[in-house]
């Protein structure tokens, strides 16, 4: 199975800040990576697919990058509604595995 | 508008089985696989497998082989996930999630999710 390692596990930030989350795969997954946002008590929401493509309706302050084994999710100009937990997920090989999550908190 | 509506919370004893349902609407049910993902309390996300409604083809994570069964009823556009031989470690919120369109060809992301069903395993 492909292991996905996210860092940091949590980050404290303020409105207007820039936050970068990293995700590393235990083997190359090309660009088969997605990023999800999850708020407490809610289902995850897909933000980014194919490592860097935003889903329709996702604000442009969310951007993804990377390929192979190393990926990033960057949130610029952090907004109050962005405080949540973010997960990466490799989409290239079954079983489809998730990172451990990064909590973005105030 | 895509909607996935799941069944209510369940409490089960160790060794029992649980079946969770997921009713789909707002899209052509047979065109997309339904996945199941779970989340233990305070923990991360774990993929269980997918089922393609039109063919009944499934892909289960090896971890759950032998005690996991996914089915669909195309007449009611409902997917079901049954997990047997329950143990305390199976306590989690179980989500159904629609395939983004490529799960059955090897690349799997989840673009619409149900609200989740809490399954508690306790004696």
C-alpha cells in the first residue's frame, strides 16, 4: 500500500495568512493526488484533483502543486471559513490512501 | 444537484453485522461507482472499497476482504455497505462517496459525499 505522510499535523494561523501543507507519498503517484477540506461534523469536500486542478467553485486562494512523491496545498489570504482539517489522498493505486490530516486553526 | 442520503446511526455488539444504505439522486446512478470511506472518532480517513452499480463489479481494500459486502439496487438508486464480524475498532462514521468518474479505470477520487452514518460497536 502507498503511505501518505502529511505535515504539519496542525498549524496556527491568522486571517490573511498564507499556509502551506505538504504531503509525501511512499512511492511515485505521478499527479494522481487530491486534497479535501473537512469541517467538524461534516463530510470531506474535494478541493483539488490531479494535484493542481481546482474543482469548479473552489476559490482561487487554494492552489495545489507537485508531482511524483511530493505535493503541496497552499492557501493564500486565509479566510475564516478556511479553518478546517485538510487531507491529501493518493488516487493512483488501490487501496486509495489518505494522509493523516492537517488541522488549520486560529 | 447530486445528493447522497445515508441511513441512521447504528449500535451493534461485537461479532454482529451492520448494513448502511446510501440513496443517490441528481445524477445517473449507474454511471458512477459508489465508494465507502470511514473515519474513526478523532482519526483520519480510510477507504473501504467501491462498487459499480451497472455491473456490480467491486474493489475492496484487502484489509476488509471476507467481511465486507457492497451491493446496489438500481431500481431505488441505493447503495449498501455491509460489514460483518464487527469489533470495537470498527466504531466509526461511515461515508458513501461518489466516484469522480475514473475509479473503475484505476484512479479514484470522491467528488460528492453523504453525510455519514455513525456505527458504534459496543458490548
